[in-house]
């Protein structure tokens, strides 16, 4: 046989085997399955990156396609999610997206809960509610606060024991002093009455006066009545002391103090156990690595794997055998366009490309914090300009060009990007456009070279023809 023919046969056979193997691998990893794209928003990504796994009701369903970084702190991260279409019926409008971890320090993934039966199925491009993750460091801070509260409780219990001892000592001393005073008063009263009867002292002389005797006798009678009352009071005080002793009040107080001391010891033991748990969580392992270091290393490995996967996927996109497949599947989006590439691309710079030029004064005004936002007339102008294209807006790519005439370069770049993103987000939410066909690019103050305007301050809405 002819040598070139043999070489050609081998080349064709090798390409056939390569293509068959590629499709077998793709089918195994569901690379050729049909997918839908959804979105979720989080204030804290907690390690979620591009390429992270996505589960629906505990079943592997897809992966994270990208993360849009917010322009300002109040804005949340917008995560683009791709899931297989066969699980679409489980994802409803009331489904919640949470961030999970495989094991204790495993890889991070997104978990989408199955919605309720009465809620409608989530449409492609819909934004699902996101639940913020619980941070381990926050749990450790709460544990430390709990330990502080336990220590405070133990100190308060010790103070209570000390105050109780003082109260008992004071009560016993006051009771004994009262009984002694009552007995002394009774003895003095008895001696006084005996002296008066015997005629001693001034009182005895006064008793010889019969006129005054009746009054003295009445006073003595009153003193005797008072003495009787004092004796009754002394007897009652003695009875009270006897009853307290008979009912075991001192023993009950001692038992109470013993229980309080035991409770304080239990609190101290619990505090020691909690401190040990915290030390075990934050301390190094056998190799000297802490839990925080292990988590950081795992996240770093996930980031490296995601970057490698993105590079490999990008290489496949440009392979001449698979280029058409990826274009048809929608893998070419407008989010990765740089301003320089955009200006040089003949498709975007063509003069026959439809552009709607809108000035900044028509669309924006600063809010109370000095940040630009769309006005009501600006929204009406966008709807009117976009609506003039009719059904064509759903058939081809749309790009929002942002422009600014600020004198400072950094301000031009920031303002032009902010304006492009504001208009893009409004068009997407108002017309429910496919996010893969809607892009935004910041061109400062320089439109593409072949545009009808040499410079601009505002936005331009560009409508491209759909590729066949």
C-alpha cells in the first residue's frame, strides 16, 4: 500500500478513538447533558469558588459556573449555578441554597433544598434565596463567651455563700442580745418593786403619804403589768429559739451551704471541660498543624483544582473538534470580554451594528451618599430604547457599553463600569434576558474606532445579530 495512505488511515483511526474516548468521558461526567442556569446571592461565600460542586436534595446536580464580585459592601456576591435539567422539577421558587462542607474539613459545595409542591418550578436564570453559612470562628467566640458567663456565675455563687454565712452569724448574735436585755430588764423591775415596798429611798418615803400612796400603788400596778408583758416577751423569745433549734434550722442552713459549694464545684468542673474542648479544637494535631491551618490548606487545594479545571475547559473550547459544540451549548458568554479585546473585535466595532446611545443626564442621578442610580425617567428611556428592537432582543447577544467623561482615569473606569452594570442588571430583570447573552463592558470615554461618536458620556446598548 501507499505510505501516505497508511499514515492517513492511522491518523483518522487515532482521531476516531480520541473522539470516542472524549464522548465516553463526557457522558460519564454528564458533560453532554442538558443544563439550566440559576443564581444565588450570599454576603459571605465561605470558600465557594468557580467549579464547586452543586447538589439538589443531596444528589450531585452540577457545579458553580462563576461568581460576580459586588462593587460595594451592601451588595452581595452573585453566584452562577448550573444544574442538570433532569432535576429541575425539584428546584422550586421557594428552594433555599446553603453552603455545606464534605466532612469536617472537606471541600465546600452548594446544596439546593427541594421546594414545596405548591410553589412553581424555578425558571432558568431565576435567583434563589441563599442562607448564610455559620462560621467556625463565630462558634468559638460564642463558646468563649459562654465560659466567661460560667466563671461569672461561679464567682456570684461564692459571694452568695459568704453573704449567707454573715447573715446567719448576725441573726444569731442579735437574737442572743435581745434575750439578755429582756432578762436584765425583768430583774431590775423586781428589785425596784421590792425597795418601794420596804420604804427605802425617796419612793418609800412618798408611800407614807396616804394621798400619794394611791397614785404610787397605781403606778406599781402598771409596772407589774409591764413586767408581766416583758416576761411573756422573754418566754416567747425563748420559745422561738427552741422551735428554731427543734426544727433543725441551723442544720438546714449548713445543708444549703453544702449544696451551694457542691454547685460551685460542678460549675468549675464544667468550665474546665469546656476549656479543654476549645483547646482541642484550636490546638495543633500530631504533626503540629492547627485546625485553622488545615482548613486553609484544604481551601487552597480547592482553588488550585478549580483554576486547573477552568484552564482545561478553556483549552477544550478552542479545540477545532469541539469548538462548535461549546458555542451551541452557550459556553461563550460576554462576561469575560476586556475593553481592549472588545474594541478590536470587528463584530462589536462594525458600523452596521445597532446601537442606542443614551446620555448620562437622561439615566442617572446621585443618591444621598453620592452614588449614581437609575432615575424613573431613565428606566422609561431604557425600556423605550430597548423595546424598539422588538423580538430581536431575545435572539442575539446584547452588550451594554458604559462611558464616563471624568478627568481622572480611575474615576472614568469606575463610573463607566458602574453605569454598564446598572443598565445591564435592569435590562436583565425587566426583560428576563438570558444572562449568557447579556454583557457589560467599561470603555471609559472612548467608543470603538468605527463608531459614529468619537467620545461619549453615558451608555450605549449594542444589539448583535445571532450567529447561525
